[in-house]
């Protein structure tokens, strides 16, 4: 059997399947862990409605906890409050940068955004230059956009604030 | 709260809109004019299908007849779907696809905003999640509407033709339905006619920037949300339902 604190430690080592340098706890998608008779109850929230990694994540959470001796593990998916990039921890943002993904800048947009909103200048995660351009509003996954650095000429991904 | 038939129908409408447009956008996978937009369309399709899964699961639970998301998505017949006709229209070219996304995402955004205050807690949670996605979709498609509308003569002509084709179908967004009163009174969600002015103001501002001429309203009517669909719909269902109809109960 695991205590809640031990369970959080186990989860801190479960990587996100799409961005393996950060863990599911650093991404902010594990909301609650409760010890109960014979096992654990874990609450997770999806990043995007159609994120194909959601089911894989629930499975890896269950597998890791069971392997650590947690007994019966129930993973509940809860939608409210909706996930926001504000829940990504500061150390995780640094890990994203080191991995070549620009972390979300500023807080998630709370209100309406004007059409043709020009995003603030992003710093290239490789060379730090702010001479960057957006190539596409969507990257290889729903949570990222695609940019290019005009200084080092490398493309990079940007984790969109939502 | 005991769900009323009007409540279930309201949630089904939302789920079917997302499902059918998600299916249409998925047709672009591997065919978009540039790789970046291919990924964008596939991502938006995924968002919509994700929303549809949550909404249809919820509708099935409210209904309480044991139908799950797959049962509702794949085993109904044409008149049982309640999506807006606009969502089922063929993609045609990239410009029309983007313009439809813009008209629809702007509508969805205003609807989700209001539904975050629904007395149906599950629906309110789905709305808060989907709102973030609709906002981004509207921005993406609005950018393209301006870029292509205010672009070359050729791109402008295509966008104007797309707007002339799509605009009459937007009347249906705001047509009153017999369920409106009961659903609004229960605090489940607003009558869609409530935000017609807000939608039109937002959309027309962008269309003007795109140098497009907004057509005058005509008596044309479409009835998808009432279960009477266009001739395109059966073809879409044939493809979407093929696997479940051929191999009942098939799972990934």
C-alpha cells in the first residue's frame, strides 16, 4: 500500500507520452490523489478534448502505481476546472526550453482575443534570439504551434497558452 | 435534475455539430495545400471529435437507455442527427473550409461562453473546456479569411463565392426550436437566437476586414438541427458509419 505522498512521488516519475522530458505531475494534469481502502483514487484532467494521449496517460498512471504496490487504482477523468497551461510548473517550463520547446508565455488568455492578434515576440529556445516568426498555429500536437528562429534558422515548437 | 427530452435534444445538437464537422475536417488529412495546414485541420478535427465524445457520452447518460458515444455516433439514421446543415456541407476548397470554420467557431465560442453557466454541471464543464479550443479555431480561421479574402484576385473571388454559398445556411443557427423555452427555463442553455446579434457583429467585422461583401438575407431555409438534412449527409454517414455497421461492436 502507498500513502498519498508516496503516490505523488511515483507519479512525478511518469513521463508525458508526447513530451517525455516532463512528468504528468509537472504538466499539471494530475489533480488529486486519495488513499482509500485497498488502493488509490487518482483524478486526472485532459489537456485538450481530443488529445490522443489521454488514454495512454491514464494507463501509464495506473501501471506505475500498481507496480509500486498501490493495490487497486481507480483513475477518474474530471473536466472541471478545465486544464490550463498556468498549471505547468516553473521547473517544467525550463525543462521544455532545454528540450527545444518554447514554454507558454504569460497567463492563459481569459477573455476574447482580437482576430489577427499578433503574438508577443518569442525567444528561440536554442539561441535565445527574439527574431522569430510563427509558421503555423498548430504544431505536431494540438497543444503546440510551430515557429522559426530567423537568427539560428532553426524551427521550434511553442507550447500555446490556453 | 431529471433530464427532459428537450434537455437531451439540446446536448445531442451540440454533440452532433462537433461530430459532423470533425468528420468533414478529417477528410483533409493528407490533402491540405501545405503541411502546416494539414496538421492544423487534423488537430481541429481531433478537438471537435473530442468534444463530440464528451457530449454524446453525456447525452447517452441523460437518456438512460444504455447508448454510449459509439451507439449515438455510429448507429443512428439520418433524421436522428441534430447537427446544423452547415457542418455537413462538403469541404470544396481550402477557402470554403476555412470560412465555414470561421463562421462556425465564432458561433460555438459564443455558445460555449454562455454554457459555462449551465445548470447542467457536466455540460458546463464540457463548455469551459471546449471554449478554449473554439477561441483558437476562430482565430486561426479568421486569420485565413482575412488573408485569402484580402489576398489576390483569385483568392478573393473564391472567398466571395464561398461566403455567398455558406451565408444562407447560417440563418439556421438562430432559428427557434420547440425546445428553446423549456431548456432556457431550466437554465440548461440559452436559445441560440439570443446571441444572433453578437455573432453577426463579430463575424461581419472580420468579413469587412477581409474585403468580402456580406450577402443580404434571403428566404432560404435549412433544417439540419430539426433532423431534415441536405443531400450530402447520407454520403457522409455512409463513410463514417461503415466500420461499425460492418463489424458491429468493433473496438480499437
